[in-house]
């Protein structure tokens, strides 16, 4: 991207080394989760922390800050240019307030804590991870204080992942969403809904290589360009973006319950598409990639749930499933559909169905809000977690790996991240409602494997803009909505109670 304004061009030129450091940090993050040998942890921690410090030095260089301040005073900036200044100004505002020693401490603890979490989770012993969690929380509390907030310390961390998101926003969302979803779940269970009947398809062992082939066939159906995209394997599926033309995802293979692998793949591919369909003119700028984690999650959830778990999509991929999964070769389309949409109140968030998923997020949101409001200590987290899981989902973890140790996010310092999953679910349902009105052949296109019209709609409405607009602005401009839970509740009621 080049501008008609010389100051903007100076900013873009000065940003290239920062972008390059981000590129390297992303590549190392992908390697850490996929191929790095375990003994490389400490050295990787040093390298990662030093790259973050170098990035911070460049961002907070007086000349660079001066350029951004000058640009803020310019008139007649394009939307893209305004987006660049908004994103950089936000980052400078936060980073200038966070001392280098905190940046370095967080980066080091991210590596050490992650390894401690892995060991603790494997042994299902929270106390092995507890001191690392306590240290990371202390670091994040210091960061929140340095950044500043108007009402609640947690707001400072929420805003990091979802611009202008606050506890007030989320209280409104969860207060409206949680009781309604809990009521729907109770109706399904009490009525012995066919969606609640477990399928034998989830209990039989599959050939990992054949399901890997199946996943690649599904990616081909969804029209992914393997020259700009790749898929590997990791313990916890994720998406890493090095640039708009190098986007990588991972999936997982557990040997049973093959739908988990399929939907991990589709979910991460949805994240990837957001970056792959971003306007190429935004490459190597501060506004390439998604506007926020909530909007990113809306894309992964749209593809995973709205499309991937729909009957037309099941009908599309059923022949592939029967080809690659031997014990599914006699399963009907309806049986596969019920297997894909099985509703079960269970312990593990990443395995949760559409109905129960947001209840898992509600628990984590309550815990994080209480932690940063000094209402809950680290030692109290496991019991609080187990109590709330029993109240909302009707199951109580019997070991730490089923409860407090199941997620990697806290070990990476990602406090304020979990609520974006629920925001993504809400926005995915809004998108589904709007897209059905705009595309008359929406369901028929899915059944035929024609995804071009859907991809084009998403590109024009959301993807192409990258981070030009703040998430609340983009939602208002393109969907005429905010984080409205009503669409999601209606979607769930229609699919699961009115079938």
C-alpha cells in the first residue's frame, strides 16, 4: 500500500521492520506448537522475549511516535489511512504505558508457564501449575493498571482483544444469553431429544491417515489455495498468520470421534479465510488481518457450525466420509447429521456442541472478572470452576484436567480472550440471518459444494476490510447490529427445538 500523503508513506516504511518482527514471532509460535523439540523451550523463551522487546523499541521510537502524532492531525485521510493511525495509536498508547521489564517477564512466563501447564495437565495436578498461573495473573494485573481503565480492571484486558469491549458489554450479553441457553438445554434433555442420543460413530477407532485425507478433501471442497495455506497437527488446534499469503492451521487426531477432527479443521480454516480474503493492498501494514478476535471467531464459527453442521453440508460430505471412515459406510445422512449435532453437557470446552458451548465461556468469564476484581484467589479457582460447571451444565469435574487445566490460554497470558468466543458465536448467527436473505440459493449452493457466493459475501462485507474499522463500527456498518444475542438464541431454538 502506498499513500498520496508523504507522512503516511513514512509511517508505512517505518512499520516494515515491526511487521517483520511480528512475522518472525508468528513463525516461531507456530513452530513451538508443532515441531520444536521440548528441550528448546528455554532458548525459545529468550528469543521470543527479545523479539518482543525489539518490536516495542521500534514502536516506541520517538520519531515513529512523532509521525503518528502528525498523521492524527491530518485532514482528508482515507478510511484505510484512518484505520492505520487508529490501530497504531491504540498500540502505542498501551505499550508506552507497559514497562519493558513487564513485557519481557510476560514473554518468559508465557513459555515457562505453558510447559508447566502441559505437565500439570498430563498429570491432572493443578498445584504443579498454580505458581505459574499466580505469577502470570500478577503480571497481567500490573499490565491492566499500567494501561488504565474507567470502571473495571478487566476492561483493560478485554480491550486488548476486542476494541472498546467492557465488562458492562459482556454482563449484558451473558445476563441475556446464559439463562436462555440453560433453559434450552434442559428442554432437550428432559424431552429425550434425538440430538441428545450419543452415536456409536463417536466411539469407534478411525484410521488417522484416512481422516487426514478426508480433512484435506474437505478443504479442497471449501476451495482453499494450498499455495498460500497449509495444515499441520498440534495438541490444541490453532491458526497462525505470517502474512496474507502465508496462513497456517493445525488440527488434531485423537483416534476416536472423528467429527472432532473434521470440525477442528473447518473451524481453523474459517479463521484462515478471514486473512486470505483480506484486501492485498493491506499486506505488510498494521491493518492486515481481522478487526478483532470476536469477528475472527465469528468466521470460524460460521463455517464450523452454521455451514459445517448443517444438513446440506452433511449431504455434501457424506460420500467422502463413507469413503474414508470404514465404519461409517452404512450411516445415513440423517444419522451423520445427528452425530455432528449431538448435544451433551460435558466437561471439555473444545468438544462442546453449539448449545452448551457458551455456558463453558460464561464460567471462564465469571472467573476472569472475579480474578481481576480481586474477588477470587488462584487457589479458589478449581472449586469455583467445578461448582459453576455443575450448576450450568449438570456435570462436576472429578479431576483437574477435566476442569481448570483443560485450556492453554491462561498459560499464554490470554486473559480477556475467552469472551470473544461467545461474541463470535453471536455474530455468526447474525451473519447467517443476513446471508440467507441476500443469497436465495444459500442452502442449495452448500449442498452442491458451490461456496463462491458465500465466500464473496463474506469478503465484501467483512474480510476485505481487514482492521480498517473497529469491530463495533464494522458490525454496525455492514450488519446493522451489535453483539445481539437474540439471533443466536433464535438459531439454536429453530435448529434444536423446532426440527
